[in-house]
C-alpha cells in the first residue's frame, strides 16, 4: 500500500567545516599580528579556518582526525565562551533544556539516543575532541599560536544561562512519527525545528491516505487480538485452543479496561504531538494481583510507542523522594515515566499531578535551589496491587483493572513470547494504531465527541474518540464510576452522612457539634481551632447529593455557622459511620495525612491501606452476663 502522507525531515545541514579538514597545520607556526587580530573579530566559522588544520600521527601509523583551531582570547573570556558554545553547537547535538545545556549521546546497550546534561568537565572533553584551543603569544619572530587546554573559567562561562539560551530548545526524543494538524506525518532522523523534538529510530509505517471504516475495524481486531489473553476485569472470556487461560471474547465490544489499554497506547504514540494527555494506572487486587500482567502491559505500551521497554522507577520511602525521582526522569527527556510496584498505596504526588496538567511544568533542578520551566512530552504509567489514586491524580489517569481470578496468577501458562512478538511486529502494530487515529482525524462526522475530561479535550478528540466510535467502552465514564474508591471521597461521604443524621439542615456552630461528629473530626482532642479549620476546608464541597457551606458572619463577634443542604439524590446506607472510637481523622482537601497510630501511620509518599485487624480475643473467668465488665460486654455484642 503506497503512502503519500508521510513527510521526511530534510537532511541535517553540516557546520561548514568539511572543506578545511585536510589543510596543513603546524603547531607554534608564526602568525602575523594583523592576521590574529582579524581572526578575533571574524565570525566563528571563519576564525576556525584562518589558521588551517592538519593530521596528527598516531603510534600505529594511523592518522587522527584533524581538529579545528580555536582562539582563546584571554582579554575577552565572555566573548570566547559565546563563540565556543555556538561553534560546538554546530558540530554536536547540543541543545538547551529547562535552562541547562544538554547533549544527545548514543547509548551502546540500546543503540538509542539519550539526553545528558553538559557539565564543565564534559564540555572541556568535548571541546578537545573537535577543537584545539590556542592563545596568541608574542615572541621574537612575531606572533605565534600556542596550544593550551581550554581554561575552566571559559568552560563555566560557556554553560551560563545567557550563553546557552541561544541554543536550540530540546523538548524530548521520540521514536514515533509526529502528527500534524493537517493529517500528515513527519518522520525521519534528526532534530525537528517545528516541535523541538529529536526523531530517532522511527520505523517505516504503512498508513493509507484515506482509510475506510472496514480498514480501521480490521486494524482494531488485530490490536485486540494482541492483548486478548490479559485478564481484564470487566471482559467476558472464552476458551481458545492455544491457551488454558482463555481469551477475551472478540465478538463483544471492548470493555472499559481493554479499551483503556488501547487508548493508553494510542496516547503514548501521540504524546509528542499533544500538549497535555492523561496517564494510565494499571491496577490489580492486593496480594493476589502479583503476576497479573501489569508490568507486561506497561512494557507493551513502551515497545509500541517508543521501541523499547520503559525504565521502571519505584516510589521511594517518602513523598519528597518520589517527587525528586519524577523530576529527574522528566529532566532526562524520557518519553515514558514508569512508576512500578506502587502496592497497597493511596498515591499522591504534587509534581506528577502538575506535570500531567501543565506544560511547561515547573520543576526543581536537582542539586540546585531553583525552579525551572520544563517543556516535556513524557507519558506517565503507574502499576500496583491494591493501588488507589487520590483525588488530585484520579482525574489525571485512565484506570485499567486486571483480575486474574486465582490466588497465584504468576503460575499461568502461555505460549510464545509476547514482548518479542511486539518488538518484531512493532511497525505493523504502530501502523494499525496510526490508521485508527488518522481515520478519526479525517472523518469527524463519524466520530462523535465522548464524555469531556477537563484539560484533555485535544487528547480526547485525537486518541479516545476514534476508539469509542468503533465500539470500545469509554474509560472516562469508567473513571467516574470508580470515583467512590478514592479514600478522600469516602471519608467526606462518611462525614457528610454522619452530619446529616445528627444535624440535618440545621445551622450549627462548631462548639455545638454532636459528639460523634466532633470525634470524627478530632479523635485526638486537639484544640477547638483545629475543628474550625477542618470545617472551613470543606466549605462549598459537594458529595453524595449534599453540599456543605460555611455561612458568613452576621456581626463582628458572632460565631461562624455551618449548614448542610440536600441538592441532589442522597444515599444513606444506614450502616454505622464515625462513632468516634475507630481512630479515624478526616483528611482535608489538599492536606497531607494526619498523624495516626503506629499501625496506620503514613508510610512512603502516601498513607498505606488500613491493616486488617484480627477479631479480639476476650478471656473471662465468668461468662454470665452479670459478671462481665460493661466494656467487655459491649465488645462481645459488636462481635
């Protein structure tokens, strides 16, 4: 199938030094003072050619590559630094990223380009790889060129913000074609001036000029077959000949979890062409979800979108450590931030939340006490057993749930090597995804808009809506249906139910709260101002059809009154809530977890899941009701 839609980048233009590579070069050759002065005032490229170049004989008889002479003007070190950075930028892949100079290096193990921050020593080594610095010396025979090592002060000045600001900005590295608004694809190898991306190792894709619905439906069937053996939570499975575990029924539309993986892969493919996209969280049950295939799905997304499996990060021992690791990964220009094994955790990360909904994102440079603006195009993927996304991240992540339906899913038996097949067929898989994406772009009348998701309207149109139009479930709708799993929402809902039972729509002062409501807010008996702060934090919050409000004061010394109003369907399950002896304290919006007893204390970046306590064992000498202590009798009744 011939494709006329793909546009290739023009070849990278050279720095203009090739014509001087074999000119003779004699160290310490006398040079007229006028020639040196003219050289200082000349442009960088002209000054490189003024002295000439030569070959250096090696011990084995071979000749080393010629180096370009570079004048170090000791009287104008800032000007020397500017000329040096401009000259090196012409020869090497040196760019500016988040205010810092970076260079692209080829990683031998993977054969891919990586972003490395350019330090002083690295700049000195790089300079002497291509240039021979020299200074002018006045001797008896006249002016001579004396070879020197690049001064460290010049190297430091070359890395200053005012100098590197003139370099080309680097947004990141991509191994997928770039999608344009007119429906064309930009591919090739090298730096793309329009997007600031460096294109590297992009496979040859085969995308029709005008795909029909029949073609895109066939492409969707092939993609679904690739991931059909994963245990998606809401998918109906059928028996297949080559697997004892069965496969997803291909005759039924893709459920929310299966379509979540497909849309997440499409999102990773289009990430470099979109300003903002949501991430994906792949979740399995606690304990029994180990080996369900979460990491395998994350690596599938990485192999298809970027041609390599993502490097896994762990959350670390604290929220600060997690934010540092995420910031460091963003600074490297990694196309995918993969946070693995976030188990039994209520995930919370301010840096991650900001990076998903802000571009450029404001991050802190490691080793420096300064914040910088970072244009990034990283796709976020999180996996974990018993993982829960808190309110700040819940709306920023598509959720994919795996339920193997057995105690030890790691013992399942499958034929073939899934990742090796994906690597082998990457171009074909990528072509199927691009066919569906571009079909939706070309046929807006056949692709109705799905449920809106704040900040991600452009993503929804390009990545989600085409799959939903082909019959896949909308993962955004499933996201809202699962919002009740957010622990913060659960606590607010429980508190609102408790308030409604004891106060209804009455106006209540903080000092007149029912004891059960007060105990829920303040189980440790903190000062009364603590309760007032917790109530003020909830002002305007709506949950389970109830709205909580703090009414304005009627006088200077009048107390603040609070009111709960029923504005929608309210569900009271009638169960016990907030009786004051379960040691739970309400966590306000945006507030870190409060101190808890040691068994429930916050660990890592967020609070761990509440431990399951065994039933209490009560030993008595007398079992007659009249001889049992009142507290023990109450506990027996609860059991």
